C-alpha cells in the first residue's frame, strides 16, 4: 500500500502528465483522469483526446485494460439516441481492423464499451447500448472481469496510440511495487506460450475480445431473416453466437433469449455473456427451451408441468399392451427405439392423435431412421402412440413435446407483447421440428433476430429434419466455420479416428460435414485410447486423475463423461470412496466457485469443454438389425462428442467384457 504522501506524489505526477499531453482540461476532467491514472497504473492505459472536451461526435478518452476497452464521454446528461449511435460508430471505428499478438487475431471492435460519465449524484442506468458511471464511480470500470491478458491490453493501447494521433497516451505512473500478472483466465501460461495456446486455460478466454478474421466477419454480417452457423466441434460456433447477440444488444433495447434443449448449458453461456456485456445481462434470458415454454404458459394462465417419469410409465404400459404383443417387437424389441419414434418423429413434428395425423405420418420422410416402415407397420406405431396418449391424458401428465406444442399454439393465438430482439438457438441438431417452429414463432422472419447454431455430426438424439419441415427458410443465410480452436492436435487426432467422426450429410444443403484434422489452431496435447476390463476400470480412472494433476491441470477443470446415468453414478460413488471432490454435471454452472471433478453423461456435457476429459466407454455387442445399427451409430456419436469436450488431455477407456 502507498502512504498518504505517496498518493499525493502520484496525484501530482498524474496531473503533470495530463497537462503535458492535453489542453483545455477543466477541473472536472482533470479529476476524472487523475483518478483513473492512479487506480489503474499497473495494468490499465489511458489516452485522452488532444483537446478537452473532445469535439462533438468524438469520445473524450479511451481506457484500455484486462477488463476491456472503454470509450469515455464526460457529459452532464445522457445524449439522445442519434448522438449515442454517432459516438458508438466513432469509438468502433478507432479499433477497426486492429490485429495484434503472435496469431494476428483481430480485435472485435463491437466489444468496445461506450461509457457516459455523469456528474456525482446523477442517476441513470446502462442498458447494453452504453454504460453509465459518475465521476465518483468511474474507477469501477477497472473492476470488470478479465477478457484479455494485461500484456495484450498493453499491445492494443500502444497500437491505438500509433494509429490515432488525436488520442494522446498519458504516461503511466510507476507502481510502488512490481505488479503481479493476475489475469485469472491466462495465469502462468502467458509467460511461456502464445496467446491462443494460453487461452485454453479456461473457457471463453481471450476470444471474448479477439477473434479469427473469418469469425470476426460473421459477427456483424447482415441477415434478412433466420440464419444458422454450422461447423465441427471446437470451431467457435457458440462464442460467435454470443458475439452476435452482444452486437444486437448494443444496438437495441429489447429482450434477448439464448436457448437450447440442454438444461445446464444456458447458465454457462449466461456467465460468458455477462462478462462480454455486463450492462445488457439484465435483459438477456438464458434458459432451456422446455423451461421457457413452461414459464411462458404459466404466465398465460396455462400451467403445464412436465412429469417425465410418469410419462415414461405411461409409455411402458402402452408398449406392454400394444407394442410387445404385436409386429413392432419383431422389427425391434427395444422399447427405446419406439419411444424415440413417437417422441421425435410423431409428437416432435406436432402430429395430432387423429386420422389426419396418421395420414401425415404415413407420408413423412423419417430422416435419420435406418428402419424402413411400410404403411401397415406405421399403423401399428400409431396404435402405440394412441395407447400412450390415452394413458397420459387419463393421468393428466405431460411430456416435453406437450409443453412445446402448447406454447406454440398459444403463441400463434396471442403473440408476445414485446418480441425478442434476438433469439439464439444452440445445439440445434438435437431440436425437434416443433421446437424449431416455436423459436421461429418468437421472432418471425425479422432481420438478424433468429440464429441457429449446431453441428449434425454431434447429434446424439434419434431422427433428423430439415428447416423446410418447420416452414423456416435459411437459404442464403447459412454460415460455415471450419477451423478448430478448442482441441489440441493430439486430442483432435484421436477424435477424428473414432467411428462417430464419420462425415454426415447436411440435410438442408446436401453438403458433407466432418472434422478436419488439418485445420486446427493448437499443437501438442495428450490423447490415449486404452482397453480394459470392467474390473480394471476404476483403477485406470484413478491413475488418469493422477496423470492429469501431474500435467498441471486442476481436477476442477477435469470431467469424467459417461454414456449412461448408471455409469456416472458408479463413478461418483467411487470418487467419494477415494475422498476426491466431485460435482455432478447437472449442477455445473461454469462458475469460479465450481470445484471438484465434474461427472455426468454426454447429454450433460454437450456444448461444454474442459482441459481434461476421462471417458470410460463400455463396448456393446455388434449390432444385428437396422434398429440396433441405428442405436450403435448414436452411441458412437456420443463417444465422439465426449472426446471432443477435451482441450488439452483426453483418455478414452474402452471397456470390454
């Protein structure tokens, strides 16, 4: 800490530096800049316009540090919308085309925060388009969570000063003691690796501020209707979607929605968005689609709560009465196959349980299903569906499709009072047709308002669909990413060798989608495929946890991903016996307080990534029927998804016997 004399000395030094670099300083401006120089002298850079206050349409100063880039306008009151737009455009123009760092990634100019500094006592709130502080609270900007390492922020500040001579860098004050590099996200790795490699230390790191030029071009691309982003695992689809969402938030005041079918994914993306754009977090909603639908219906006075266990029981009874005794069991005796047929092909398409519904089902193209069903066989499936609906209706319980369809029906009758400015749909490949219709009903075909993100190669639920099936047009508005930024080369090499990595056809364009081993940004890594017996599995898992720690990877950034819930529960029990801290993936929120090894199924791991992944995979008998082959393909895609969650380290333990 500095003494009072030290503070006074630094204050005088700051005022001297300001007087030397800028002219026309008022007492208020001098006080604001001096406070910033003193508070941020170790890791923040301040540049002020050469004459103060700056001319109309120019920001007064630029503040650059680990927490972001802030364009400051010192005002007596908030300007009108046109002035806000003009100031934002000028601030972003200052950073257009800036490429720094060894990988020459470009700074995302849209991440610049426009900040209005009001006099003390004035009250106003930012809404995502801009931030509001006062003379007394302006220093709180430096408390923002890190989005880039201090060293990279320094490079950006120096580059800006060289490009724009009107903004004069103010000499930084020497700290009383050597500064410690505490970037949080990048930590020690920044000292001995390039910025991109060090970014792997935690999710959503440096590319909150810097993106590959190919990605950057898509942040602001104009789409005159619903659009989608596709690309293989690790290509940055979700990061790009969050940037597009932030871009919309900075230019609008309406609500935003990020949704998916995965329950525990939205909180993780909410955390990333709050770091990217804190002042818009209050109007951005992150939730899985079923939760949104239930809340929406409750608000409309139509309470519908999913009761999945009771619905499962209803289907089991219907199968026992109608399915097992009939010809369907000869095609496949596996109850899950027929549950998927009803859930994904019939109810997932919104087919009513009547004659008209059957007429549609008799003609529907059952994409993604290997078993070919004749009309007579589909009639038996329909009887199973009717029996299930009879039990479910009698018991008054609802499944996920019921909730989605009810919300869609209600929206068509009474649209939202305040439409969403933007809706982002992540992991779109596992949506149903009705789910796609529902999110489309939230925005319609408004420009830049609906964005789908996903990868069919990572589909882990049965069936398939095209956007035209949901009456959604994305022609000419489909973007494809190719470069892998998540997985180190050895991890990617193992993933690409798996059966689940086989190229799949994009049903909307007939293009082939695959994981490209040659187009990866990160070298090295550790990946091992090992065979063992059930009796040996837990010893192998224990050994791998020890190896992970030996590699310098925290167990808190390690996940054990299984195929089934029973396997996950067995791993959790074993970890408790070893007294190793563990957290179920269903409870994981990507928060700094989340600790222990993460354990759960691939369904819970979708969309997430970890520095290390341990994936025990129990082999099954070779499939004999088309239904079994379809099931095997889904399981192998789940294996592929599990392995591609790893950034630095992956162990695939294949259990035989």
